[in-house]
C-alpha cells in the first residue's frame, strides 16, 4: 500500500519574507523548532510521450548527497482542503535513466502494469529542481505534528544557472496527527497574510523553466464544420474518442485513480456507438473489425469499473449504516477488493495482448489515412447537416419507445434497455453538435440526467446481485454476521426499487424542451 502524504504549500510572492509565515503559524498556537537544513536535487522522469504524466504520476530521482531515491507521487489531490496524494519510494538504480529494469520495490511494483508501454526502459530526465530547505519541526505543545520547510527552489533548464527561482513554504502532516491541525495552519496564513494555499506541483514549474509544456488533449482538429460530409464527421468522431482511449490507457493500467478506467471505458463505448450511428459512412469490414475489438476490451474495462463503483457505494453505505450492519459491509468490501485485483490483472493482460496491439495499430492507420473515398460507403458523400437531424431523431424515437415500455413494466431489463437507448440518443446529439439542430448540446445534457438516474439504479441492482451472492457465503454459525448481512440485504433491496413517479420525473427533465 502506498503512503499518503497530507500537506499544504504556499508559493511566496517575490520579496516576501518567509518568517511572516512562521509568525502566522506561531500565532495560531503552534510551535516551530529548528531542524537541520537539507539540500537536494530532484530529476523528474518521464517517457517521450509522457506516459507517467498521462497516468497521473510524477516520478523523480532525489539526489541527497550520495543517496539516490526513486520517488513517485500521484499528481491529483484527493482533497480540496489540502494536498492529499499517494506516494511510493525505493532506492534508485545507479547511473542515468533509461534503465533496463528496476529492483523490486514499491515504485517498481507501481510501474509494472506499464511494462507493456515500454516503461521503465524509455524513462529519461525531463526537468530538474534544486532545493535548499530550511527545516522546522511543527509542534503543538510537546506533540510533533509534522514539519514546516522553507524551500529555496531553483528550476533548471539544462544549464548550470537556474532559469527560475522561487520560495515556497510547505507544511506536511505526520500520519496520525490531529485531523484539523493542517487546516488550522491554512486558515491562519490565509486570513492573516492573504496568501492562498498553492496546488501547483514543482514538476510543472520545472517543466515551464525548461521550456516544456506538459501535454494536454487537443481535439481542435476533430471539430465539426457545417460543410463536412457524413464520412468526415464519422472520421473525426472516431479520431476524437480513439485519442481519449489512448490518453487514458496509462492511468487505466496503473490503477491508482479509478477515473481513468471510467474515462477509457466511456471513450470505448462512444467509439462503439459511433460505429453504429455512422454505419453508412464507415466501410463494413472496418466497422465490424473495430466493433468486435472494442466490445472485447470494453468488457474487461466494464468489469473493473463496476467494481470501482461498487467499492464507492459500499464505503458510503458502511459509513451511514447502523452498527449492526457494519461488519457485513466491511467483509463484503474486502471481497470486492479481492475480485477487483483479479479483474485488474486480466484487464492489463488484455491491454498487453497481441489482439489489442493490432486494434491500436489498425485504428491509427485508419485515422492516419484520412476519410475513405466517399464511393466506398453507401452515404459517405452526403452532407452531414442533411443527415444529422434524421439520425438524431431516430435515436430519440427509440428512446421514447423504450421509455414507454420501462414506464409500463418497471422491470429491471426494460429500465436497462431505456438506459442504453438514452445513451445512443445522447451520443447522436453530441457527435453531430449543432448540425443536429439548434440546442443539440442542451438536449444531450438533459438526456445525460436521465442516464445518471438510470445508471444509479443499475449500479444498485448490480450491487444487490453481488451482495446476495456474498450473503450466501456467510457461515450460519456466525450469528452476528448473518444478522448483519440480512439487515444490509434488506436495506439494499429497498434502495433498488424504482418508483414510477421518480422515473417519470427523470424523464420529464430529459424530454422537456427549453
């Protein structure tokens, strides 16, 4: 398991005396005891195509005297109140990267799922930071809460002279410290000095100093234009969502942030919908081949994503559950975690497979070749604006028919069918943009609200099915756990029921015209 870092940082304006920060901390009732200073250099690593950055990880070699440490941190904070990030560390190999392999350790284990993308063999130094730290022990009475450091940072750009210098104060909390102490420091500094806590990482500062812009998705070349043919819109739509698949693949492999699996799954589902909606504008052989591969990898993504969602729901249910049920939720959560680990292994195996590599190569080649000749597909050359409204209307009518059946029966299968129909109607509006008529984007957002309602129901149904299987495994001799599981099961069964009035309200929000 990674360590969890909790800290706040204050980037100091030029000429600002760091002692004023310390004074604000002291005025808030804390003590600061001087500690020995530290000097180190951080060499930030990534591949040429920014695999680690796209995975949400910053990797660095910290040079502290003669000691080399390989350290990884998640870039995204899990809290808005403080920087809360996972971190891993182990000894670094000697010499400069790229390295043939890493010795076993926490960082090596973290990066192992990225082996199929050529990490760590492709790592190289992308930016450097030199830091001279004034260090203080952060105390409350005789209790050590953590540390406060004044960082004198030099961001290097390859030359010996720094491209940028700045000062930063970091306050880092020790594990088990008083939960409100860090926030008390933040409030004291912000209210007394008007300096807001800073969330920019030193990595981005170092890259900027080196004249390097970290990559961000750029979909401008996929913008839909009024003069586009149907085949042009099909090609741009496929290219846009294929790029999203590739962007999210490193983070999906890594498995630290579940949002990557979600985003990669959504992109793959949109690709499948695009192949269906643009059936008349994509050659049949290409369409069938891509659809099969996307269905195959999509199943693996879906199985992991479903378990991520289940864990989120169980955590919320356990937090709110009466004492009687908590043991059942805790054991159930462990069983989901074990199954998720198994499914993640299978997902990475699928992403490492020859079939997936062939799909990626084929899709890249198809996109790179540009839209196929219009005469090779039935309706490729027609103006997209003349077809967009019809294709969107067809999906809307299918959604309306699905709603009538679901509203009549309230059966889970019919509710699920409505969810799928709503997804296709929404995607049709999004794929064509304003070509599908004025207000198309607003219609897509309204349909998304219906999807959210139906998706939440489907998540509860799936969780209920899993819990029923789990409840059957509880030993009858464990009376306390049996009662806990029975109570929790009843709670889930009640939550999984859909009232016709709730469905009707969700439909009205989606169907109303503004």
